[in-house]
C-alpha cells in the first residue's frame, strides 16, 4: 500500500523513518483516519535522538516530507503540519449517498400547498379505531351556505307541513303597512285555548289598495302567538318559565320528542336507556373489540359492568372528557349485538354474553317457570294485601314467608311487592336483570337473576337455592332490602335458637318427597312449616315433572285428594280440606297465591265450599273413566294440541 | 339544534322561550 517515492537516499530514509514513527503513533486508528504531527515536534524528537541542530533538521524534514507523496503538508496558524494515514497518503472520506430512492419516496415532485400538517398526516395515533370523517364536497357546502336560515319561532309556528294562512285573532285586516298593529302578545287567559279554535270562518286575505303614505322607518312584524298546542290539544304558553312548563308538560313533551327521534329516518340522535347521543359521535368498536369483550366476560364468568369493561380493556379514565361518550358508545354497540345481552338496571349497566351461565342450577326451565308464574299477570297477585306497595317503596324492604317450592328451587315469584322493591327493566325489550344479593349475617353474596314478566308469562327471581338450603327452611320469614347501590340488595332473616323437626324434603335422585330430620336456626311460621306431625301426608304428593305442574287445576285436584280428609265412601269419595292446608300443600308442587287458589276452587266443578265453615272446601272427584276411554283420549290429544312452540310465544324458546 | 337525558326537552324549550322573549322586546 505504501508509495515508493523517488528521493535522494538520505531524504528517502528520513521520510521512511518519520512515516513509521507516525503510523506507530496511530496504530489503533482506522486505516483511512488522518495521522497529524507538527514539523516542530518531529524536529525536536529527532534532534534530541541524533544530537543535531533543531533548526537545521526542521529544514531537512520539511524538504524530505514535502517531496514524499505519502505526506500532505498543511499550515495552520503559521504552524507547519504533516498528515498521513496507515494506508499511505490521506484521502478524505466521501460520505455522499448515491442512492435517491428515499428522496424520491418522501418528497413529491409537485407538492400541494398545505395550511396545517395534520391535513396531510395524522400527528397522533388513536388508541382504538375511529370513524373516518365524511368530507362534503365544496358544491354542497356552498349550497348549504346559500340556504335560508329558519328561525326558531318560525320552526315552531310553521313546522313540517305547508301551513295555511292564519289571520291574527280579533284583529282587523290592516289597511296599510303603517297602520299595522304593534307586536302584541296574547294575555294569558285562564284557560289558554288553541288559537286556531278561536278563528272565525276562514276569510281569504284581501289586499286593499294602500293610500300613498311615507314608508315606515322600520318594518312592523305581524303579531305572533306564543301559545302552542300539542297534537292532543294540550296548550303550552312559551312566555311561562321553562321550569313551570317542564313540571306540567315535561313528560308529554319528552314522549313526543322520543317518538320523533326514534322515527328519524337518518337516526342522527341515538338512544340507550334514557340517554341520547349523536350517532356521528359514537366511538367505533370492531369485531376484534367485541371478541375481546366477550372473551373477558367469559373469563370472569359473571356479567360485567360497562365501567369495568372500559377500565380493564380500554384503560379509559373516568376523568377523561370523552369518557361518558365512550361509555354510551360501548353500551349502544353491545346492545345491537346478538352475542351480548343487557342484564343491568338504571345506574348499573351489566353485560352478559352468549354461553355465560348467570346463576347455577337449571332445575326449572325458563319456559316452564314463565307459565307456572303466569297467575301473577292474570290478576291473582295478592301480595299487596300482606304489605302495601306504598309501604314497600317507603321502607325500601319487603318481607315474605318462604314456601316449600321457593325454598327447594331457590325461586321467588316476582309479585307486585317484589316488583315495587326491585328496579324495573331499563330497556323495552329487556328479558332479565342480574342483581347481587348480600347476606350481612353470613357475609356471602349471590348473583340473582330477575326474569321480567312478558305477555302472559309471569316473572320470577332465581339463584337463591344455595342460601335457602344452607340457612333456612320452608316457613322462614325473609326480608329483602334495598341498599345505596341500584343492583345490590340485602337478604336477611330472623335468627332463632336451634330447633330440630322432621321436615318435608325432596329426594331428587329418587324423585320423591320424604320427611327427614332437619336442624335449623331461624324463626319460622309454624303454620307454614311442613312438619311430619302437622302435614303427615305431604310426602305422598307425586313429584310431577315441571311440565305437568303448569296445570294448576290438575295439581289442585291431586293435592286435595292427598291431604284432604276422606268424608265420603270408597265408591263415592269426598275430601274435606281447608284453604290454609291447601295453600301449604299446593306450594309444595308449584307457586300459587291464596287468591289464585280461591279462584281455582270457585271455578272447579268438583269443588264446593262449606257454607257453615269459612275456608273449608269439599272435593268430590267425578267417577273415573274406564281405561279404554282414557287411551282413546290420549290418542286424540296430539292432533288437537298444536306443537309447544306454536302455542306459546318464541320469547323463551331458546331456554327449552 | 339538539348542543357538551328531559334535558333535551328543557334545552329546546329554553331556545324557544329565548326567541319569544327577544321578539317581544
């Protein structure tokens, strides 16, 4: 690599020696890195080593190195320096990039003028996918700007349909513009009748020839009514304070507006529950979002609050300005998805998903339970007689006795008393709500599903089976009370000393009722406690399949026959039974109120009331048909009765 | 016009009342 300079031998040797010296100094440099040394330093070093005169040596070195092509001479601030490198003569590195692809990619040949960088590129990265704005062409923007602006008062007075010309009431047609009356406002009449009703026969507007007069300095507005009427004739005077109008007509106006927004073909304002939000401002949720939410609900294995979903999956802070809008968007989107079911109430928006078992135990199918509790919607709900609705609303709690059926299956019929205590459904098509029942006596919590009544189906609560079996017996008095949270309730009972009784139990494996020794620690109503000593024949009741138990008349006949006292003959049996005993026994097989039982007894052909003893009834079953006749009837039955799905609404089909 | 629940109705009534008031003045 080193050059071979043609120099006098002594100069050549000197240059070679200095080159080796400088390369030794820069031994660790890169091969093309410059190695610099001043002439003074070189002369001083060699003068000391060889004992020669320094000034003379400087001249010799300068001549030798200047003639050698491996060295470059440079003068900095009057000082002579020589530069070389490990590869010989120093050549400055050329960093010029000969590739132009990057430049051609990023720099357009004819760039468009921009006012704001955010027009060209997004300067922020959104956390979630967002709806791209829809740009409207300049043509339509100009059309919009040219459109006449409609004032509010006009919008009200002349809304959608072309309005007929209405003359001012009790005013004569003005003869000339200058004579037109000043703007007047109707005096508030004691009963503000709709203006249109006060009109005389419709008179055409006649323009009289105006006499020549000086033009009025300011155009005078025709008088305008401030009383408006709704479609049902309700008059509203807009001069009254808004608070007064809201107090008197707020609900009606809200109903009119809600209908209007619902039927808006563009759906510009959308609704969830009682809240409204612009459709264009909704945050977007894609399929991945929905799958993520569904997986999370299944992972947690219980319905989740919307706020939990947002906090855990989207890390959205409630203090963020767009939090409520994002929350509305989530609820609105999930409500439109068939994989999600809203099971919340006002103040606690809970979401369940397909495949999530909300409450344990599927012992009673929803379709059957809806029919069993249908007596509640048929007018046989006597719960307000025990505790008035007003008292329940004021006290915030409801107290009731447990029947055997309720205790066994952990189910409570949703009667008027419970409905007054529990929150109503938030959405019009809401099927169920999930509440949390807390036992302050045992520090346990239960998820309770409330199934709302629908059509001819009754409602009920389910999910308390474990609590009932662990702490209570049939006949116990329970109290359900509201708490500060809309979906949290307390369930309590009165504790008592230990008692042991032989009580009715249901052996599910053998599918039969039996008496067993049970110890319990709660206060009970002795009349409702199904003990062997008092209701010794209850274990003879047949544990019908749930589908059969829907037939209340059949159950009543069976119960009367089992627990009634035989007062007839074997050929013509006749059973005497009291209403109180019937109530206890009937509620072993299925729920039923006393009012319902009375109605069944009154319309049952084989039942008769004892006129001397109130509450005592006789059951005299009709002579049984022969076996052949029964078989014939059974053969005809399938032809007469339509299939189950045709007989009942499809609401609970998926539960069957 | 429906502007950040009955709140929508109230807001619109306020707009109308204001328009009526201004016209009377």
